[in-house]
C-alpha cells in the first residue's frame, strides 16, 4: 500500500497555467527579438524559473527578469489561480485516511504557500519542499528524498504525482513510482514518452492506486 504521496504543484494540483503564461509574456515583452509565445512557454513549464529566464533571454544575468516576473506573478496570483477539479476533496480523503502528503515543487516558498492557502489545501501537507530547499531541482531526486525524510516515509511505499517529465524522471531517479496527470498542458502523448507508472485523467483515480 502507498503510505506517502508527493505532489508537484503547478499544473498538477493548482491550475496556475494562465498565471505562468501571462507572467512570462509580460516579462519578455520588448526584451527578446521575437515575442515569447505560449508555444515556447508550455514545453518548458516545470523547470526552475531562473533556468527558464536564461533559456528565453539568452542572458546569464537575469535578476531583473526574475524580479519583473515575480512582481506580476504575485500581483495577479489570486485572480488567476484555482485548484483543479476534485483535488481538495481527494486530498482531504487521503489526509483523513492517514496517508502522508507532501509537495515537491520548483517554485519558491512564498508563492507555493500563497497558492495552497488561497485554495484551502495548505493544511493537508506535512511537508513542502521548494526550489529554495534543495541544491538540485527536479529531475534530481533530492527534493523527493528530503520530503520523504521529513514525512518519515520510505521509497518502498511512496508515489510522486506530477504533470511533466521533470516529475516522472525525479520519481525514477528516487526509485519510486509516478502518476502523471492527463490534464497537463503538455498532453498525454508527451507524458507517455517518459513512461510514468500510471496516467490518471481525474485526481480521484489516485484513491484506488493508493489503496484508500
């Protein structure tokens, strides 16, 4: 039986897709020779922000771009962020059943906690591991291992849930199974390439997988 479940945040339990896309478009307006579009942004979602800023701008020094992104992102946060369907109810059910829950995200802590508190899901998680808490972000397994230590969980009874290959590969690198979510903006065909253990089309499909 699965006793510990770790979740990615953006695109997995929180629908931050529109916020992220608008934040990138705003940040790079007038900065890059060609506009940065949705088609550029979506395949890169899931990478740490600084990496994406370097990638899109072609610059090594991106502090100003990160600040511009984060200001817009925070200002528009509560207007644009929602949880995906049935996530809160499913987390409540898992929590009530005694399953240990954690978040492993490539976001910073401030906006991670903002989203979870806004949607009423913060209380369900026994640990939150952000990009600020690790030296190596996903797909490295460091965040998963840290979350398992903090929850008192083990790799033998854990599951990682996410929407990108960064989550699937991090789970493989940590030696645990993965569940990829079909509502990923990247699409099911993309997810299948990375061979997750499960692909779910509704968050409630986790319940029988976990044994609740």
